[in-house]
């Protein structure tokens, strides 16, 4: 409640973001399943409530407030906030939060640093050292678009995943998120319930507090063809680098903020988005996510059979299916009693490693061995297990029970068994199969370096041991790996997991190839993707990746772009609420949806209706059987009987079945106790201008103000004031009642004017110039709202301020000009002004009575008269004053 998310979005992020209080955000396909939970918390900027909650908690703990400052046992309470100085946006957020904390009585110690320092102080320091208490964190998401994404609640909330600060524990969140990650549920509904529970628990715990989801701009030269705009990663996705073409050139320059601010290693590295973005083009994964659907697609494997008996039954695992036994240090068969929910049979698409050695099944087996070896702690009274890492081991150990083994049917055909189930079989294949992105000898060399105590796979292990975090691009670490490879050759070393599968001469050939690679490139990043890392220069902040043109690589340059095409997005073209909602009576709301710019029912449309007390109704809109693009929200009398008179907000989500990026739309809805009288202007036809649509660029606004400001420096102000209207004005009975009448009148002509604006740039510019004073007026009205603490009084005062100033600025000048042309102020003008003042007094009284009694038949009329009368009265008053002075000056001049 202390954080002003609208300010962050509108001012700090300049409108290129949306407020966020959950780990998914409105751009995720999963958000529609948790939206009602998020809304039920009623998060808003309410510093008074925040201060009360903080004060109550501190006083219960024995703290006292002296001269406006919080103390404990006579000492000031100090909050250490680590602020990212390398990111101007998070720097501003940190400064704003520090100021807010100081205002409510805390002493704040600001610590500034970049991500490298944050890796050490925030993520790597011992909690006992108390180096920080608040951190302005930021995440790049998953770097791809994912339809079913357990990573968000797991990474952001669950301690077992190794990403929570200061020794925080929560067994409930661990249990919930492990079920999500391990595909341990029995239906789609159960999975949804798990996601909802994880988000609910995570928000209640609030170890991480979300502020905003940014909309990152990307720029590309028009000369570059083939870029793929992934819904998650944007054009920085690996598909863009693979498919990009620049005619008559053989190189492409890509600007990045950083090359890396972490470690490059495949075990517990690649924690920062900068490293991951580059590496995504170097190493091929087994599977990827479709950039527009977020569903699993095979890359380096072809699934020939997916068999499942889940969610409740099991398959018998063949006795010759193998797993690595870390205690016995050998491969063992499954035996006769092993069971598994699912089995996947698939063909491997091998290629050569970048060092010229051909991939084979031993590379895959070694990665399989590694999971069991490093995911199991076999330490005993007589033996210390060196293959243990404080981050890696807990993470893998949580997944190991689901791995039931594998067997090679041939060198490139595998059968994998996993105790997992999903209603989308592609998800089973994506989790059950085996793959690796580095040759076994590089992994083995790293193991030997780490177990010798020289380096650590993980950041936490590095801090515990007082050594470096292993990185395959760090020159010193690279030389350690090179030296280890030479020792392995000299020893004719074959790892225990590959004995009997690889002989010493075959191993030596691999060692030689990797040693040569390191000598030539000064890095140990050897992988199997479409590009290889030719050079990495952290000092010069440049990395060069080159296309891997070996014939063994399975995909041509344009292979992926030809499979995806252009996304067919959904857009909400219009919402017809058909006037107010009559409590106790059935109601139908029409939603008009396009898919790919054409009316279509090939979409999912869900809704919920929220009041200041939380979500009151939710469900799915029904598509019309004979009218493409038309959906109906049907509220029966039982549902509408749950409403109370007053304002609510209707929120709608639409997702195309061909591109899962949701579009979000909101519009006010007024509930009344009896059938309403007709509203001036006819039914409330809320087109895309009267509501607020996010997530789609296909809809033309019906608002002449938004159309004039579109794409200009005024866009953030439009968004900021829209949020003020929806979260504060519409939350009051008087404000909502006025907006009902205003919308009916304004949108009777605004869409036509907006369309004409788009055709006439001169008119758009003229309207834009006229908006500058309006935004100043509305900002002052917001200050008036805050001055009295908001609520009904704040809404009425804000309306009075805005109306008076609009009358003074926009209406008074022409009135004054008219009076001057007449050369006199008539007695009828005076009588009209007095009459307006009487009407104003009556409308104020009626509005106060209507607000106090929740009379939703009276309020739309009284608020409209109140606003109109005060605007005209101020216009006449200012106009008369200005005209009389000008006429007096003119007479003096004539004399």
C-alpha cells in the first residue's frame, strides 16, 4: 500500500509498463486464472493505511515513535535498502521508496550498486551479516513466452528453488510449487488451484512485492529481415538471431546493456538475462516454447510415442531401464517393481559439437549421471560427499523422485520414464526427455576443478567456500579447465559413469579437441547450437558469435520463421453493457472480438466484476453460434442479486486460440436497486475508448483525447489520469454516477471525432495543443482529491475543481469575447449567474444526500447538474470579470 504503482508506471516508466502485484502479470496466459485473487486484495496506493499497518506492527513489537522517528530500545530503527545504480528506473524507484519510508519515521541507509555487487551482497551474503533489508530487484521473466509456467510462482516465492533471501522457509509453498514443477496433479482444475494457492500464499507472505511489468522497447534497422517478435522475449529471442538476414552483409551488430553480470556455467550459472540472451543462440535445447502459443515444441528430438497412464494409474517400467546409483557409483536396472505414470520414446537429432567432435549417447548419459550424482548427498559418518552444492543439490533432489530411468533402443533412439502427468502431453515430453548442451568432457573437467575446492558451481557455494563462482568465460577459470583436461589426458582418465562405454583413446581425442578450442578461443563454451562463441571480451564489452555452418547441424537458417508465421492476436473491439445492472434481474453484456483483424469466435473470453469489496462475479463469455466475433456475458438473477447499489468494474480477458497473448479490457458498471430511467444518449455503448484495453495494438480508440495524445509525450499522462479515474473516482458512488452520464454523452460523438482526427493530422495536433491545460487542470483536481483524504468528499471536491477550472480556461474566454462585442454586461447576465448559483447550491446538497443514502437513481442527475452548473458559473464569473475590466480600459482609452 505504500508503493504508488501508478506513479511508477506513469512517471518513472513513462507509461511503458502496467502495475503488477503478482508474479505473472497481465501479459501471461495464466493471469486470467488468478486475476480475481489479485483483485480481491484491493491493493492501491494508500500511505495512510500503510502507515497504520506498520505502526500497529511496530508497537506490538515494543517500538516507540519519538519526534516522528521510530526507535527500539532507544535506538533509531534503520532500514538498509540496496538500490540498483546501474538502472536509472530502479534507481528512481529506490529513491522514491526511501523517501516514503523516511516520511513515516524510519531512518534509511541507501546502498548503491550494480548487479555484480547485488550478486554478492543480496544473493550471496550471509543473512547474519545484515547487509541489506530491501532490494530494488528486477527480473527479465523466462525470456520466452510460456503457456503453463510453474517457474514464476516457484522462483519468486518458494524457498526450495534456492531464490529466496535470508534463509526464508515456507514448507507450504515448497509443497505446492513442487507439485507444479513435478507435474504432480490430477486435472487441469487441480493445477489451476495449485497456481492460485501459490499466488495467494506468496502475496500474503510478501517476501517479494511486485511493482510493475515493463513493456520493453526494441529497435531494429529496417534493413534486417526475419526477426521473430516472441511474446516473452521480444525480438531478442533466439529465433531472431537464427533467422535474421541483412542483404549484402554477413554480420549483424546487436546492442546490449551488459555482456554478463553473473557466471557462465550450465550447472548453476546463467542467472542473469544478459548472459542468457547470448547463450540462447549458442546452445540448442531439447525443446522450446512456441513464441506465440507458449506450448512445448521439439527442437533436437522427435517424439515418436507419448504414453501415459496418469494421472492416477501407472505403467510398469522395464527391468533394463537404467538409473545412476550414486552410493554404489554404477548404473543399475530398474528391477521388476518400478512404476511410472508416463513414458516418452523419441529420436535424437545429433550434430557435431562446436569443437568438431560428434555428439553421441555418452554425452546424454553423462548429463543423466550428473543429476543423480549431484542431486544426492551420500555423506555419512565415514564418507564426505564432495559432489554436493548448496544450490544445486536441493534443486535437483526435489525432482529426482520423478525420474524413473531410461534406455537406449539404438544410439539415437531413447525411451524415458517419468512419474509425471499433464493434460497437455507435450508438457510430459518436454519434462521427461534427456538432453545436454555441452560435451561430457567439459562437464567432467568442471567437476574435477570444483571437487578439488578451487571453484564452485553456484554463487552460494562460492560464498561458503570463499572461492570464485565458476565461469566458462573467465580467463583464469578457463585455464584451470584447460589444465584439468590435460591432466585427464595424461591420466588416460575415463569418468566412472562412462567406463565400459568410452575407452581411453576416445576420451583423449575429446580432451585434445576441447584443449584446442580453449587455446583458439580463450573460452570453454563448447555447445551444439546454430552459433558458436568465437570470442568474449568483458573489458571491451564485446562478444562475437559466429554461425556454425557444419553440415551436421539439422536446421536451415529460415526453418523456424517458416513454421511460425504471423501471430493471429485477439482484440476486443467493443463492449456493450446495455446500461446499468438492475439488481435481482438477469443481464447480458455483449463483447465483440476480432482475431487477426477479423470478427471471430476462435478465442476464449473470460470476465470478472470487482467492487471495493472484492470480486463479486466471474465466469466465461459464451460465443454466438451464428454471429462471428460476438460473445455474451450472461448474468442471471442469482448473480446480480449479490450486487449492492454502486459502482463496480467489469474486467474482460480475451485470448486467441492461435496466439495466447491475452488482451485485457475494463469498463465501469453501475448496479442500481430498480430498473433505471433512460439515460441521455441511449444505451451505454462502451466502445474501446470508454474502457481501457491493454495488451493489443489492434484496437482504434474511440476517445478523441486518447487519439490526439497517442504516440506523443502526453500518452503517460493519459494513462496516469485514466488509472486515477478507475481506481479512485469510480470507487465512489458520486464519481461512478457522474461517469455513467458523462460516458453516455461523451461517447455519443467522441468516436466519430476520433476517426476524423486520424484522417486529419492538423486536427489531431490542434486537439493535442488544447489538451495541455486540461492535463494541468486534472492534475490539480487529483491534488484536491488527495487533500481531503479521497473518498466521496475527495471525488466531489475533485469534480468541483476540475469543472471550475475547465469553465474558467475553456468557456470563459469566448463568453468574455461575446460580452465585449455587445459592449455591456446586461441585467439578464446577472440574473442568469444568480440562477446558476442557486442551481449549484441545490445540486451540491442533492449530491451529498444521494451519496449518503446511496441513491443511484438520483446521483447520475445531480452530479451532472452539479458539474455543468459549476463550469458555467465559473465561466460566467471569470468571463464577466475579464470583460468588465477590458471594457473599462477601453472607455478610459477613449476618454
